[in-house]
C-alpha cells in the first residue's frame, strides 16, 4: 500500500526565501511527526501532531519554522527567511496511534539554502 | 532525561561474518527501544522494537536485539552479514509517557566482500 510521501524531494532556496514542505501521511494515521536530519547526524524531533492538533512543537529551532495540519491529514512545514543552517533533510513520519510508537517515515525533502 | 548513545560511528565487517552494532540508553522510566535502518536515498525503515515484552527481539532481515536492563543496552546483531545490509543504522528510545522519540547519531555499517 501507499506509504508516507513527501514533496518536493529536493529544494534549493536562496537565503531569505520562504519554503513549504509537504507531507502526505499514511491514510488513517492519527499521529504525524516532523524531524530535521543534518548531514551525518541522526534525525532530530521538530514537532508532533495528533489529528489536527499540534501537541508538541518544542523542537522547532526558531519562530521562522511553522507547521500545520489543518484537516488532520496532510501537513506542511514552512520555513520563513531561510538561512544556511536550515540546510538539512526534513523527514516526516506517521503512526497509527500514539500507543504503537511504530513510526513510518517518508523519503524526506533535502533542503539546500545557498 | 532520556538519551541514546551509539558507541561506533562506523563498523566494517566481511560478508558472511557476524554483525554487532552497539547502543546504550538512558531513561528514567521503562523505555521503548527501536532500531531503524536507512539505505541511501530511501526512507527510514523499522528493523525491530522492544516494548517491555520479551527481552530478545527478532526483526526483519535476520536482525535481532537484546534488551539488557542491567547494562542499559540494546545492541543489534546479525549472525551473517550480507552486502545488502550496508546502510546507516539508528538506535531510538521512546519514553512511554511521551510521544517523542530520540535518535542516536547513527552507525554506518560497511560490508567488505
């Protein structure tokens, strides 16, 4: 069946531009997570949704980062006024519920800020 | 606070020999522990998980891991490495009272012909 999909797969942005990254979770999955993976590092938690509610955004590195999931399915991670340090792979994951803890990951969006 | 430490950033083994990827965790509560694999240009895939049932957990592709509370370890093993096992492996800890999961920094496994 269909897994988690993310678009675009690659994004190049000039410093100062705004970007929007999309995540389509597995249908019916309640929980959705965003992670940032810098080169050579493990993914780091950014934010978490349960349905449309953003329950934890403690990992967002600055107020330039914003995430939404208005209808409880597709989610968008927006980065305003991108900086070079924002260059990373942004991973989205979904899980059926908050109990299973088994997260299914998308392929990621590689963001390069020049 | 919870954390996870992967003791080796790179591991090289010959094809057909055993694999050992080490992971130690720190958690104030009973943790759930996972191993994920990441092949180049592919999404993270769950290998196996421990959630307070049997301490020896079997996963996909012949991998298994043993939860040792006394050693706070969750090492990943495989009896015989295959070329297709070359990838990045992440040990992950989840606090049962929290939905957040913490990734280790990863271990890159190289398989020598």
